[in-house]
């Protein structure tokens, strides 16, 4: 049985990847951080299944010794490094922390893999969560694996470091290390401070009278948005190849934030411009104006293509958040159900 270790298992992608690997028969292990409140909502269905689908270990990308110990103990065949301080806006407020976790954290994991491989003589395949944010102020459109990087945020800079560190360990030490340069991917499990989920949460609440306005920053930015559940399959496919490599994973379509708003509000029978207001505090010191990926290499070499369209993604997120808003409405009207976890 293959064993996989996922850092960032409590995040959006970690939860979908864990489901995929369990379905493929893997023994799935995940790294979680200690926190004073639960951070495992996205994987509770895997933790409390019978038998449990995942084994969780405390760890942190800031703790290299801890990572090495985990690798020795678990002896994974594959490591998926999804953990990061992943919020672009937050990276402007916490640049040093972002560099420590997102950039140096990757280096710590690469070092741990190198050491443990040397001692055990067993190969550990490595996946690095690189990002289209590395293209930043894009020098060509669409972006491919050959497009030069021009990051526009401390997060983007940290991801460029982690990307090149991974390439360097592949070239210098022969690690089976691959980078997925993933363009934005969303889902009903997306964190609520990223723009798509912020929009679907707010619009569905506005529809039920639970909220008045949706405050957003730059509506003109364009993103290549796909469904996270499709994108984790590309991660797995990269580690099944004989040779490691880097791949752009994208939908090949781009839409503005304003278009995403229109699509969401129109599905709810409303007009976005009547409910969206400008919040200058949501603007970034430097913006990434346009992302559009060319996933031809992933299609050709990995046989990967997304199963869901932009429209499917919007439908899925709106439907999910309609249910969440209805639940909030019921709780507001009746209080939390007696004896429930919500009480
Ligand atoms: P996410 O939902 O924000 O999840 C991030 C994960 O990293 C969480 O599990 C978080 O744990 C964990 N984490 C943060 N700091 C950590 C640390 N110091 N040590 C260990 N774990 C830590 O992100 P995502 O959307 O799933 O994205 C997964 C990865 O892909 C990230 O590296 C992201 O930068 C990258 N990426 C994402 C996209 C996208 O559009 N989603 C596109 C390109 C690349 P807690 O739950 O404890 O906070
Ligand atoms: N978050 C947020 N909140 N973004 C807003 C808002 C707002 O209120 N208003 C406008 N935006 C704009 C941002 O300025 C940005 O241009 C765009 O919406 C998308 O923002 P996010 O959803 O926060 O995503 P991101 O593109 O900055 O970063 C995401 O994608 C990267 C891949 O390109 C994250 O998932 C990164 O981790 C990932 O690497």
C-alpha cells in the first residue's frame, strides 16, 4: 500500500487531495498545526469514518526537525507540500512570516526529504504547490511553464523561492520533485476571505436578508478560475510520472472579479451593482491584473483536463452557500437546535 504525507491537509486542496488518495487506496497521513480551536472541519468526514481515512500528526513548516522526525516515522512514498501562508493580502501585512513558512518551510521539507532518503535509501516523491501568482505582472499571455516570473506580493516572492528551491533539489540531488503551477481554484470549501467565496457567501446572505452589502476591492482583476477537486488530480498525476517536471494547471479561460459577481448575483435573481460597494482597504499595494494559463503540457503529458467549467463552479458554490445561509437564517429565527454541535 502506498503511503502519502500531505502538509496543509486542513486546507481546501488538502481535503480534496486526501479524498482522492483514499479513493486510490493510499494510506493517507496529514500534518496539522496545534491551535486553540479546531481547524479540521474540512476533513472531519475522513477523520471520523470507520476506519478513519487519515492519520494526523502535529507539525509545522517552521519546524525542520519535526518534519524530519515525521518523515522517518511515516516513511511516505509521496509528500504533497500544500501548506503555506496562502493569502496574498495577508502577505503584505506579514511578509517575514510568509517568507518563513511559504519559502523556507519548503526548503526545510526538501532538506528533510534529502536526509531521510539518504539514510533509508528509499525514494520519496515530492510535490510542491507553486502558484500562478509567481507570474504576477505578466510578461506574456497566456502563461506557460516557460513564462518568466515577476511576482507582485511577498506571497508571490516566497512561492518563487520555493519553486526554484524545488527545481534546484531536483537538479542538484536527483530528487523526484515536481511543481504544479496552479492557477486559482475554488470550491464550496474555499476559505471565506478569498474573493470567490466572499462573493458567494455574501450574495446568498443578501438574498435572505442576512446582510446588506458586499464590500470588495478591485473588480477589474482577471483570474483563471477552476474547480479545486479537478486540480488535485493533476498533483497526483505529476507524482506518477517516471520523471519529475513542472506543469501549469489552469482552465484556459479568464474572468474578471466583476464577471464572477454578475454570474453569482444573476443566479440568485439579483443585480450585482445594486449590492456591491467599494472598500479601498481591500486593494493591494501591487496588484496582479490578469492571469490566464495554458494547460497544454499537463493535457499532453499527464492526460489531465478539468471536468468542470466556470459555470459549473459558480453553480456549485452558490448552491452550497444557499444552504449555509438558510441554516444561518433558521438559527437566527429559532436558535441553535437543542443538543446539536451548534448549541
Ligand atoms: P489554504 O486553504 O489556505 O490551506 C493552507 C494550509 O496550510 C492549511 O491546512 C493551513 O493549516 C496550512 N498551514 C499554514 N501555515 C502552516 C505552517 N506554518 N505549517 C503547517 N501548515 C500550515 O490553501 P489552499 O487553497 O488549499 O492551497 C493549497 C496550496 O496551494 C497553498 O500552498 C497555496 O499557496 C497553493 N496554491 C493555491 C491556489 C488556489 O487557488 N487555491 C493556487 C495556487 C497555489 P491551518 O488550517 O492550520 O491554517
Ligand atoms: N480576497 C479578496 N477580497 N480579493 C479581492 C477583493 C476582496 O474583497 N476584492 C477584489 N479582490 C481581488 C484581488 O485584488 C485579486 O485581484 C482577486 O480579487 C483574487 O483575489 P483572491 O481571491 O484573494 O486570490 P489571489 O488571486 O490573490 O490568490 C489566490 O490565488 C493564487 C493563484 O493565483 C490564492 O489562492 C493564492 O494562494 C494562490 O496562489
